[in-house]
């Protein structure tokens, strides 16, 4: 019992004084510990002040978006430090002539009592190029398939046919064309169609003077072609008349179902002669007609003799 009483009195006698002592001890520990020198690494946004847009110089090297900054100062200050308290690291390169850039520690804004020990990387190399412009052609393509029996006639046409590219001289020199979105012709029938199509974003540091252009494509009926050789010529109007040469070659183009079904005996190559003279010769065109088809005759003019 005597031992227990001794322990109890050790904890309960002068309890207020003991609690006050513990409080002072904790405060003193906090002050001493918080004032200790500490180190912290933070990421800081890198912002370059570039030449104005109307300048003749452009930066082409890759720039890191952030740098690592090593700070030293009181532990409590560093622990409470936020990114907004530092801001970003701004560097002025508006002259367009800097080849190597060293970061100034004094440019990093830090609270009182904190100083910058190191910036990683300590600097960067800068590569510049002349800013130029050039016109490049537009590359156009079609996608999909028109309705059955129809085809795309020729190639699409853009307005304007060229776009102006602006950027570093080295990149502009190797750009061959600007590419527009494909013109979708799925299900289209005969007619002329115009659409506004976007231009693909150019690579690297290049820019185009327009973001879209007007593209026109034409859909026509699908055509087949067939050639008939040495088709005899018939003279209409004079029974015994003859032609020189006596036959022609005929090329037919038109709807596939009509052209493929044609046979030589269905073609009539004729020359119409109405002269009343007993004899003579004249030059006359050779006439051939096929419904819904285009006809090409070789030769298309012959000499008629009677």
C-alpha cells in the first residue's frame, strides 16, 4: 500500500504545475524542431516570353514545361509552402538571339527565410529559325462508295486549291501539301456536291492561313465502253453509191447494261446523200446513233461516190 500511495502521489501532487511543464516542453520542442534547417524540392512551371507573332524569328527547340527547384529554409515554412506561393519561372527571350539560357535563382520567388539552392536543369539550349510563308497544294481524297451504278467523276476540286503555310524555314521547306478530310460519297447519286472540309493540323510549329475549305466533287453514272471495228457504211439516198473507205470503227460509251448487250448487227453506220446529179462525189459525215450512249466514229467523214 505504501508503494502504491507513493506512485499515486507522484502523478497527482502539483498536477497543474506538472501539466504546465509538459505544455512548455511541447512548445519548446515545436519551436526548436520547426526552426531546424530543412530542404525541399518543388516543380516550378517554366514560362518563356517569346518574340511577338509578327517577328521574323521563331523558337523550334523543345522546352521543358517545368524545372525542379531545390529550396532550403525552416522546416515549418517549407512544409506550409504551396505552388501558388512560388508561381512560375519567367525568362525573357523576346530578342530571338539567345542560344543558351541560364536560369537565375533570383527569378524564383520564395518566402522570407527560404533560399534557392539549385535549379535542375540549370539552363537549356535554344534553337531558332527564320519565320517564312509558302503556298502548298491541297491533297483531296474520297471515302465510301456512291449508289449502285454511279461513280466519282474525276477528282475533287477545292476552293482555294492552295493554302498558305507559315512557320520555321526548315519545316516549311519540307512540307509537300496540306491534307483535307476525306469527302464521303457514300450513297450519292448523279449530281455535283460541295462541302466544307477541315484541313488536318500541320506538323511541328507550322500553321495554315485557313482551317477549312470548300470542296466539290461530281458523281456521274457508271459508264462502260465497247469498240466495233470495220462496220460497213450504208449510203441513204442513192442506191448504187459507195464510200471511201467502205467501213468505219465505232466506239460506244454508256450505261453498262446497254453497252454490254450491243451486237455489231445492231449498229447502223449511214451516210445521207441527196444529190440529183447523174454522177459525182461529195464528202459526208458518218452518222451512228445509240440511245443513251455516246458514239465516236473513226473516221467520222468519208467520200461518197456515185
